[in-house]
C-alpha cells in the first residue's frame, strides 16, 4: 500500500495542472501556484508564490512555483494552477440575513413556509453566498433554531456554505426587530422571546439568546427602514437598556452589533460599548469621535440602501411607511459613509444581503469604491477587519501559516478594477475547493 501511494504521489507531480486540479479535494497536500498573491491585504502583493495546504490550513507560503514538498510518503500531493490569477483570502460579509430575500411575496411566504422550508431555503442562499467568494459571514437576524442548525451543519460538513457567525436578536417591544404589520393575533404568535422592556428584562433576554446558541448579540438601538410602521428611525432602545444588553453579552464572551440609523441611537450604542454599528446612516461628528475612541467598527451596508431606494421607486409592494423611509435613508447612506471613511473610522465589509439578493454581496465593494474608498481598503475591510471584528484574526483574514485555507482567485486584480470581485471563478474554504 505504501508503494502504491508513493507512486501516486510522484505521478501527481508529473501530470499537468489541469488534471491535478480535478483531484485537489482528495489530496493530503495541496500546492496552489498563485500568479499574484495578496496574502495579507494592506500589504504589497507578491508574484509567483506557492501556497502549501494540509488538513484545511495553510502550512506555508513559498517563493516561486514549487512542485514538491517534504511530506509523508503515504500522502498524495495535488497542484492547483492559479499562475495566471490574482489570489487572495476568502471574503467576509459581516451583515447578512440568510433566511430570506426582500420581495413582494414576503408576507405570504411568512405564513406559508414551514420552519423546515425556511431551513432549506437558507441552505440554498448559503451555498450561493459561498460560491460568490464569501467564505465567512455574520448572520444578524434569523429564526434562531434554524440559523444555529445551519451554522452547525456547515461546520460538520453536512451542508455546503460559508462559515456562519450567528446572532441572537434583542429588541424592545414595538421597536425595529419586533414584528409589525400583522393582525393582533399574529403579532402575539410571532413575537420573539427576546423582546424586552427595561434594563433588567433586556439583560435576561440577552442571557437567554446566548444560552440558546448566539455567537453574537444583535440589538436595534433605532427604528428601521423595513419595519412596517411609521415609528421612524430615531433612537428606540433607552440608554440603560443598551448598557445592560452590552454588559451582559460581554460578560458571557459575546460581542454586540447594533442596527442604528439616527445619530442619537448610534452615539448611545457607542457610549454603551457596542462593538459594531450596522448602517450608521446619520453618523455625526460626535459619532466619529466615539468610533475612534472606542475602536468600534462601522458596517456600512450601502448595498441595502441602494436596493431599497430602487425598489421603492420601481415597485409597488412596499407600504407607504416603508417606501418613505427607504427613499430618505437609503438615499442618505452614501454621503455619511464617505464622511466616516475620510475620518478614519474602522470599517468592516457588510451588505445586509437578504435585502439585496444573496450572491450579489460583492456589489457592496463597487458602491464603497464609488464613495471614494480605495480598492485596497475595501479588500482589507472584507478580510482583515472582518476577522478582527469576530475575534478570529488568528485563523482568518490572511493567507499565512496556521490559518484556515480560505482562498479565492480571479483573472483580474481587484486592486486595479474592483469589479473583478463580481465574478470569482475559484473558491476554497478550509482547504476544500467548492468552485473552479
């Protein structure tokens, strides 16, 4: 058996790269020949490098295109030829909703789809996201039992999808995150068990969310565009409620992400110690000072704003309350993002996909570029910064020894044309090739 494996190993090094690629998933060791390699976003790309991968992780990055490495004679070796490609770490989206997509049939789908249906649809959207080059996502709003099961199923290899950091939501009664736009009987039926009122009730809700599996806590410090109510987008969670949620989450080792549009809600969450602000549509000068003082991240979700504006103007399924908020807030997000970026606020890539179509996540990068963000900073936001936000910098965000082999490749460099991210033909997650 050893002799047979040794022969196979030597034979694999003699075959053409096109043949070897087909067996890359089954090999014990994979060598990726990278024509241009951005191993650490933020640093200068390297030319003609070989990435050595074993057991789902990067072993080393070597100069030149090597065809053999020291290994156990029983190991097989496979070469993936990306010598004509731009290679970089897998992308990370810090704000998705895998359980649905915004559209005219949402109300009927909510009533007609079983929990099992929702779970199956979520798996479909997860696969689309992975094939778009996004190997890690943070899901910030879903039915807890289903999203935790999907997260765990992906981790166990039962389902193909990105690595999921799944949230538990904590919201106040009647606020964004609570149910709305239904008959009273249905409002009671669909109300989450982590809707709270007052600081101590919100502390309990936070602990409950973590008990049942939340990796991160999502709060809604302000109203939201897609709440079917005319309660606005101002601050809705009180300062003491925000403080209790964040303190309780941090005490149990969980970070907190806050949906926030108005400056008052943004600033209250930042003062309370939140780890990221989602949307940040109306961040003001005080917001920027607080961002820089606390080190919190802005997750801009420009794609969501662009999507709801277009839908409000071209479709008729939105209620008058939602349509008015969509046009106002969505239209204002770009200018406020520009100000935050120019001021040096930490930015992590996030789309709010589920508002937009899953698989279109990279369109966020195009909008960030249009807002004046440099291409390299965009790539950093979608790799290094995302990893730091979820406390996984030791395993994700760069292509370095000891980290998961989450790797994507494309024919053209996104440093010269950010739209190169819109069509990614090679996707690897944890050493497994899902697309090539």
